[in-house]
C-alpha cells in the first residue's frame, strides 16, 4: 500500500504542470481568437476605403486609365479636368495601398488561424494526457481505499478470532476448575455443568472456523492484485492514448483494469487481476505492433516532368493513388516519399510504375526572346498544344530557353512537331525603330491596338522603349510579319506639329456654332477644328490654350494639309473680341444650367448670328465677347453692350474686409462662409488680395444681401481672440 501512496503522490506532481500548461494554452487560444477578430475588423475597415477595388490588378488598371486621361488632358490644356483626374489618381493609389494592406491582413489572419489550430491540437493532446493521469489517480485512490477496507476487515476478523480464543481459554480454565470442584460437588450438578460448557465450546469453535475461512478469502483477494509494465517507443504514445484519450478509455473498460502511461519510463502501467492485466498488456503490444507496421517509409526517384500526371487536376490523381494503395504519397522535386504499411507501399510503387511506363519526356530548345510566341498570352499557346496533341504537360523554362514536353510517346512526338513549326516561324522576324512618343499609339489603351494587330495578322508584336526610339520586333510567317509591319508603320510613322495661335480664339475654334438644317431647325454644327480634322483625315487637331499652340497629329501628308488649312483659317477668320468687367461672384449664376440651359448659353443662342462664345475669366475678372468672323463690328459691339448691361443689372454688395480677417469669414474648411450662404441664400466671394467680400442674391432679394453683409461685418469687427 505504501507503493501506491508514493505513486499517487508522484502523479500529483506530474498533473500540476500539465494543468498549468493547459491553462496557458487556453489563454493563447483566446489571444489568437482576439487577434484574428481585431485583424478582421481592420480588414473590413480597409476594404471600405478601397473604392470598390477587389484586387491590386483592378486598382492598377484604373490608375493606368486615369494616367491615359491625364495625358490627354495635359495635351488639351484642360486645367479643371487635370485637377479632377489628379485627385482620382491619388484616391486610386491610396485605394491600391489599402488593398495591399488588406492582403497583408489576410495573411496575418490565416497565420493566427493556423496558430489557433496548432494550439488546439496541443491542447487536445495535453487534455487527453491529463485525463489519462486523472483516471489513473482515481483508480489508485479506489485501490488504496479498497486495500484499506480489506486491511480493516482483516484486523477486525483477526481481533474477533483472538477474542474467541481468549473465551475458549477462559472456558478451558473454568472446565478445569469445574473438574476439580466435581470431586467435592454432587455428581448430577457436575455433569450438568460439563454439558453446558461443552455446548458453548462447540459454538465458539464454529464461529472461529467461519471467521478463519472469511479471513483466508480476504487474504487471497489482497494477494490477487497485480501490476504489469509494458515498454513502448515514445513515438507511438499517441496511438495508445487515442483521440482525446479514447483508446486508453476503451482498454480500461474492456479489461476492467487501471492504466496509465509513465512518461519517465516510456511504459504503460497496468494494475488489476493478473489475468486481466496480462490480456490488456497483449492488446497494448498489438496496438504498438500495428503502429510500427504502418510506419514504414520509402523514397523513390522519378522524372519530375511527370509531376503533373501523378498529381492530376487539383490533386485528383494522387488522391486516387493514395486511396487505392492505402499509402501516404508526397511528391518532392524529383523524389516521391511513400509512408504506410509495407503492403501499402508496395501497392503504391506498383501503381506509380504503371504511370511511369508508357510516358516519355523530351526537351526542345528555343530562343528566350521568343518566349511570348512559345508560351502565348497567359499560356494560351501551351494550353492549345496540350489539347491538340494530347500530352500531359508542357513546361517552359524561359531562363534556359527549354521546353519540357511530357506524356505518351506518340503524343510527345506530335506536340514536338507542332512546336518546331511554331519555332520555325518565330525565327522569321523583323526589328525596326519608331519614335517613342508614338509607341503608346501602337500599343493602345491597355494593349488594345497591339492585340488587334496580332489577332488580325497572326504575327507576334513586341514594343520595347529605348530612349527617344522604341524597338518593334515582329515574328511569324512572312505574310504575317509583312502585314503587321504595315499596320504598325501606318500608326507609328506619323507626324506631329504645333502651330502658335492667339489663346483668345480657343473657344471660337472649339465651339460648335448654331446653324440651321434643311428643315430650318437650329442645330449644332461642327467646330472649326473638327471640320479641319475630318477633312484632312488627321488623328488630332487640338488647341492648347495654356501653351497658345494647336497640336496637329497624323500621317505626314494629312498634317501638311491640315496645317495649310488652319493657317489660312487663322489669318482670314480672326474673331472680333470685346472685353467687359466681370464680378467673379456672379460667374456661377451665369453658367448654372436650368431647364432652358444657362444664361450664357441662352445669350449665345440669341446672338448666334454675331458671336460664337463668351469667355469668363475669373483671374482677370473680365468677360470676353468673341464675334464671328463674318459678323460686323457694330453687331459684336451691340452684343457686348447688351451683355455688359446684364452684368450691371445685378445688385452686388461689397463689404471691405482686411486680408488678415478673410480667413475668419471663410472658416475652417469653408464652414463659416457655407453657413452664411445657406442661411441667407446668397452667393459670396472672398478676395484676399483686394481685401473685400462681394455678396450677390440670385433671386434679387435685397434683404438676404443685407443680412449676409451684416453677418460678414460682425465677423470682421469681432475681437481678434474671438473664434468664429
């Protein structure tokens, strides 16, 4: 019993650190859950700021489109469009960074998930170990309690036997005394006493014999308790424990024994009746033997070109091999690792040999510069030849310039012949230079034009920038190369010139004049630059107002023709222009579109016979009335005078405000001035340089203007330390 108590105490020492370790693992699992939740919340927030982009590719495509639009806007001198596109590009780049950050968060979330799974596995293993130790401790306690009960019963019976013997000794002594007294007592009395004593003696002997038999049974039961030790390789410990301790639980229930695994001795300790412990030991040895038999490993070398065949689409082939053979199969480079019983390994080797036999692999060299032809866009050529030839796989090593074709021998020969034909065409190539500024036209937006050329001609076209010139390489059949070169030269070998002009004519050149159709209805006609571009078949005829130049781009003969027409037009059609003062505060009112268009549009339509446009310049604070070339100066003067009267008809109030107080009127982020405009329904303009605030009521309400002026004056006159 002292051995069991020592073992129970040692179990307590072994259980405590495992309990502490389980608590620590549980805390780590909670940390992993919490970290994953926090990362997921951050990811959701980031995705809200991705402007709808689901991937970096989407953002890159959007940025590329915006950059192309920016380039066009720069060439067209469109300042407002440039600012808007720049903001869009900045937003797209910010969204791209957010998408990339969300990718990183995804990786961290997956990492936390893997960490949690690993911790949970460790937790389950430790929990099974703890359960096994606790079960063993419970069994030991029950055993100690049973042994203590047996010892108590043994001592009690032994004491009863001693008491009976003592009573027998007393009866014997009394019997001797009676015998001595019989010599003096009457015969009848002596005889009666002897009979009584003999009866008592027999009863006591029967009690003694019964207790002795019970004592012998108890001693036999105590001696029947047996402890058996079974040594095993610690790497098979998990096989004995089972999932969550299931195997150990089954062993203890089936054989009615106590069982625990001694980590220090690498042994299974079994206690109980000798027959049951021996049967349990035999079962444990069988479990270990089965685990050892199923843990055989073997490695074979193979041609890595057959990897795709062995694994199959989404692992279908290797999964079938594993299911059929019963072995675990892992492909690593040019080696295949097999694990399982010897029978399953032999079966897997036989199945793999069937795959190897009848399959071949051949290499075919190619010029690495022809990779685009060999591989095709997105691997299209490889996939096409795989389908047409029936080979299992084609791998292209672009660095070495080698094709590896794998499959049935006949199919490999067929695919090789198909590739040799393609490679023969790839050797037929031509390279020439084009101006780098024209390369974007050959490529087109997102490669649209160059793809069209390749699809239409069957040739492969590659454009590489080399400073001022870009090298164009075309490969394919002789006809395809010739056709593709004609298409490229037709696009790339273009001319571009810039003609200086008076910037005040920009609106006139680009405005579509109002004319009449055959039915007498008023319609928009072509603008002068549109008419010249179409007549001369040019790619572009664009006035750049900021540069004071007109860009003409197209084939050399078209550019020459357009230049002559444009120069003649500029010389003979110089418009008559008149400028009138323009308060900036009313510009938005003049250009705001209503049901019948804006005031400017209506005025231009009413005077379409004499003017082409009215240019509003907020920087010079002037409105330029641009007359038609064929209009008389008096008609243009009349239109300008009428427009000046319209401007003067608006009541505008000016409130002087020192430049250092203008910021208070505007407010943080324009909040103060926005609130004043919303409250008074007025339009307000702050001019820091002039030191004045102009107020205008689109509805002509003088009270609203006075109210707004009073609010501005209050802010202006407030003490410097008072914040508005």
